[in-house]
């Protein structure tokens, strides 16, 4: 038996009046997922434990089968693992977003325009972070380049201080959300002075792009300790993602990360390449399990774009779910396919919520005869509900 998870990050949503009261998932044209739903178990899964923040970190740990209440030590340490940052037990890792702030006001009165600086390229972001490094790096504080707008600051002998997520404060003035720690706060302020008139940002503004004009620290945490996925579930697995967080979970879990050319975490990522990498891993390379993570629906939710979120869901259906299902079926290999989001990212709020997410579980050895389609409404109507998200992985892998 082979196992594949297709995870559309933030794909779940709420009914939207402009979509005739449907969610983006319900409104999108998803013939592959709907055809699968008619042969599958569907239901709702609660991925965020009570009392924990709804993030891709806690949610994906849940889906991967790791109870966040036991294994979660912060988001940024997981990302640090993925880029090879050497963390000591006394280190604290922080996510360092390069964000877009409004330009006219004093720093404390600026508005958070864009948490991703228009999904800036890794190449441009690396140049900007290097400029910050040269000016701000000091004993006990070290910057590391990640992917796109997502980077890392290691604070030696630091503290896990409360910090605001930039995607939670879009369109808001930043003053009350700035770090209380004096050093971190001053570094953020100085980063604006370094980046605001940097040649890359001058050029970005000429091209009508959002300037990447400030660092923003969040997601503080200590060195994580995950049990090996193979030891825990007796399956040899691979991770296929363009996002450092997911790559870091894979590193911590002892799974292989497969890099796909053109996979960038954006709307126009290499969907087909990801699908093919998963199929090749389980059919040709001897792996039992593949986890395909697609970031685009989440990013479009943060952007507040209904049209692009629908488009990202349709791309995932046509270019990931369909080829994975068709190739696995044609191979004759027994397989189980799980399709789901990690959490909702509703257009209404442009950030994550803790609501349960719809799942679809297909078993090639026991296809069902159902009348379901795959969306939030029908998943709820099915009556199937799993309250502890981390139990889904054992449920997926348990029937051999």
C-alpha cells in the first residue's frame, strides 16, 4: 500500500455573498476532487488543538501525525531546520519576514501593507537581507536567508517573547504590534532605514511592485525535537514543498525533502512537477508515503483575492490531484489518497482560523459509492468528524 497526502494550504474558507453564498472551494471547478469524493470518505477534521494559534505550523504538525501540544516549540525553529541553521538548545529562532509598510508616516504609525512584499523572489530578498546583515548583525544575533520573504534570525540565549504575525495585522497601524523587546524593536525600525531606498526597492516601485522595506520578527521558539516519521509510523516518507516550514518539519521528522524546479510557493508554482515527484517517489524510488504541500490557496487568502484563491484551487485539482490519482490508478499499486487543507484562510479575515477543515480519503482497494462532492458544506453534512487532527495520520496509514 502506498500513501499520498495532497494538502492545499489554507484552502478552506467561509461562504461568500459574491459567490452565491458558496465558499471558494465550493464555487471552484474541481472535477477531479468531486469525482474522487463520490468514491471516498469525506468529513471534517479539527487540526488546531484548543488554546493554540491557528498556524500552518501547528496545523501541518497535526496532519503529519504529531500532536502540537507535545511537539510544537515555535514556528521559526522548524524553518531554521530546513535551511541548515545550527541551533543550540539555548538559542531562540525568530521568523524574519521582509514586509511592505506604508512610507509616509513615522515608523510606529506605518500600516502593514503586505506581509510577503508581493511574494518577492528569493534572489532579491537575499540581497536585501545581506544589506540588513551588514548593518544590524551583532554578537548574539545572526540572520539567515530562507525562501522568498521568509527568513530567520537566531537570538543566542534569547527569550521566547510574544510577537505579532504580520499576516494578522494587514491594513492596520503597526505601533501596538511592535516587539516589546527593545533590541528587536530597534532592529525592525533600523531595517526600514536600510531598505526603504535600497536600489532593489527603487526598481520595484518603478515596476509597480510593493517595496520590501522592513524586517518583521515573529514566531519565536526553541530547538524542536520530533520523533522520526519512519520510527513512529514504520513508513518511509518524502516531503514536496516550496516552503521552509514544511521542509523543516520533514528534516525534524527524518523525511527526505524533494526539491521541484519552479516550485515557489506562489500561484504559478510548478504543480505538475510536484505531482510527478510524489508519484515517482512512491512508484519508482521505494518510498511508502509522499506529502505534497501547495502554498498558493493560503497566499491568495492572505491577499484577500477571491478570484486568485479559486484559481489556485482549480490548479491544484487539475494539476496535482488529477495526475496523482490517474497515475497511481494506472500503476495497479494499491494506494490511499488524502486531500485536505491544513486550516482555513478565509477571504473575509485574510488570516488563519481554527475551524475544522474538509477531508477526502480515497482507498483504491475499497472505493465507495457516494454522492458527495468535495467542499466544506458536504463534508459537514457527511456527519464524519475527527476532533484530534494528529489522529488522522494513523487513520490514513492504519488500513494496510
